[in-house]
C-alpha cells in the first residue's frame, strides 16, 4: 500500500458554538477535523483561535487554510477583522490553498473585492438545496444539486471579479465560489454540521424569526443530506 501524503491544514477559528449549546456540541474546528478525517486524506489540522488573540501566521508558509463560520459580520469593527482581510489577500497572492465556510466564504469575498451584506431575504435556516454549475471540475460529473444545512443572514451579494459561482439557489445566488488561479474555494452552507446541531441552531432562533420559518426549517431537515459529497469536494481540493 502507498502512504497517504500528509499536509497541515490551518483552521482559522473565527466563531464559537453558541453558549447555550457548548455543553452538547464540539467547537467548530473539531467539527471540520472530524469531517475531513472521514476521507482518509492525510490532513493534519492545527487551530488558530483569533477570538482569543492568537496571531495569524504567514500564509505563504502554510500548506492550506480553512476559515470557519462565525456569528460576526464582515462589517463588524472587531480587532481581528482587518488582520484577517490582510491574511486572506496575502494567501491569495502567494497561492496558498484556502477554503471558507459561511462567514469564511463571506470574508474571503469581502477581502478580495466582493460585496457582503445582511440579506433582505432574512434568515437561511435548515437544509437548503443548491444547484451545482454543470461540468465544474471541482464536482463529480452527474451531481446536479446538493442539499446542505445552512444558518445565516449575511450573504455574498456580489462576488469578487476573479470568482465564479459554482453553487447557487434562489435564496443564495452566490452560495459557492471558485477563484481564478485555483487556490480558493468557498461555500455558504455548512457541510461540517451534523443534523442534531443544525436542528439545535434552528431552535435557538425561536423568538428571532417567525414560527413559520422555524417549522419550515425543521421540515427541510427531512431532506437527505449531501454534506458527504461537499466535504469530499473540499477534502479533494485541499489535498490535491
């Protein structure tokens, strides 16, 4: 048997599991580590908790980067936000492979010239079905749509000029982006979320959105998840 080449994935932790759920669910970097480990790709994770003041490393010296979700918006005046934008720009310039999920998807787009805002469409909750752009090399031929859990208000309204849409639906027209140069891939939905966590997040929004939205979100979770397909796409991208 051939040994699987190893590489280090630097996971930038930009958000925490909501306080009411922390006793039941693992931190986001661990969710990603578990997700990627299922594919046996030799990826070794290391975490950078920027919320705790951890400095961002030199992206040119990293094998690959993943930026997690966060309750923060790209417009929030947080002390780590501008350093993260600079990190993203330098990673792009150096050709370091980078993946962004939810907030990570949004901050990459924002840093590279896109427009990210709180959407007038409101909350995206539950399992949404996204169309896959036909014949895109990141996806297995024949995959036309993916049902993945999401939890967000903000969206990429206008992608950066160097980004192409590879995943979309009516609610989130720019839900997946692939960047020129082939070193950045980002997605709005959460392939790292297990269904019990997605359902807990839906319940956490009670009182913030209408009960109709809550019930529709719970009902959408009956659709079979395609998270394994999207996580395989991400794993293949990082390890290629």
